[in-house]
């Protein structure tokens, strides 16, 4: 299928969610510029409401629902940031949010989802949860897919509009994480729509290579993710997000979990910002490509989320000897 979210869709979403989400900081990082050898900017989406970019798409989706749809409530599948965001937004607009989570979901994410107002139902895994979501949708609830939805993707793309406006000039390379592909699709549509010359680098971690496998196969491939970057662990890409990846991405860089944790620690110590492995992996990917950057080029790293338990960071540092 052709990709069906346009720059105009994203600009409309920006107007719809204005005042409901934070315009998160975009700043020049002296430390990362020194490490990468080129001028480097950071988009700090880890400071967004709910700890990630996900509220952008959720506000765009849920505020467009009819009164009858809101009366039935929404159901979604997520073990991470989307679960938290749907819950926050549903509570803000006065509707019910039922969140179907894999049993392996970290306790922190379950707690944050419940604190945000979501009702949590645990399922065997993500594939079983998606099947159950379809059952609830058949009963009248609105299924809010975490990444295969034009309204969700357009909302996420508003980050790209902010980045282009706030980075102070042309961007040559932008590094962005990939889970199911909705975030990179929206950001790619925005940035490429404004400047076709920008190069978008997708990033996955080993054990969460959903899009890499889908592109290699030419179709969605179900996976059972094993990466510690759990918010990247989408069980499959979709025809829509695959089409966007083909259209917008220069490449997908796959980094080891250990490197994501190493950069998480570096960002915390040097940028004074807490991020999760799904965000820190873009720093590792940029480091892996630093020799390809040309003098005078400008790079931006999108740090997409911050929902991570300190106990997990301590355990990973021991596991990877960091």
C-alpha cells in the first residue's frame, strides 16, 4: 500500500493538539558535537507528558472521536509508552481506556499506566493481546492501534515540525528510533515534506528488529522481541509503516543492547537527562556512523522517551559491565 499520511495531515494535527502537549526542548549539545565531530542537536522528547512522544498521536486520535465512540471507550495494546499515553489522554477527555498488556510487561509500566487512569488486562503476549483487542472492538470499543493508524502517525509527526523550526537551520542527518514504525513514519513525513534532502536514519536494537525483518521479507514478519529496549518490541510492522520506511529512511542501524545502555549512562551523566534504552540507542547509532559525517553537516538525535526503572539501569550496568 502507498503511505497515506501527508505533511498537510501533520500540520493539521499540530493545530489540533496545540496546547495539549509540550513543545519539548531542541538544543545544541556541546558534548555530543565533540563526540561525533559535527554540530549535533538533541530533541528532548523524553520530557513530554507521559514520558514519551506518544501523547502527540493519542491526542490527535482521541480528540477526533465522536461522542458515541467516546461513550464506548477505547482499547489498546501496549506494554510501554503508548499504554501510558492512551490512559493519560483518555482521562483528560473523559473516556475509558482499557489497556491489554503482555504478561512480561515491566512492573513500572503497569503502575504508570494505572496511575494515568488506564485499566490493565494482562495477556500471554502481544500477539494474543492484539487478537483480544479485535474482540473488544467487535463489542463496540474503539481500537487505538499504537502505530498503524494515520491519526496516530500524523500526531507523532508534529515532533518533526517542531524540530525543523527549532534546530536553527538545515539538518543533514536525523536519527530516530523504530518500534512498529509509526513514530519514524510521522517524523519522516514531516521532515522530508519540509526538506527532501534531510537524511533519516532509523534505529533498532538487537532483539527488536521488527522493521529490519519486515523490509528484508517484503512484508510484515511476526517477531517475539528479546531486547531490553522493551518499548521498541513491536510484534510486527504493518504495510503502512513498511511503506513509510521504504519512502523515508536512508537505512536502519541495529545496535546491541549493551551499547544502548552505555549511551543511556553517558546521557544521564553528561546531558543530565534520564532516557530509556529505546532513546539512548540513537546515540549509539550516531556513534557507529560518525566516520561518514562530512565537515559542516548538522546532526539531530531524537531522544524519544524516559520511562525506565532505576533498578533496571543498575541491573543492566552490572550485566554489561558498564
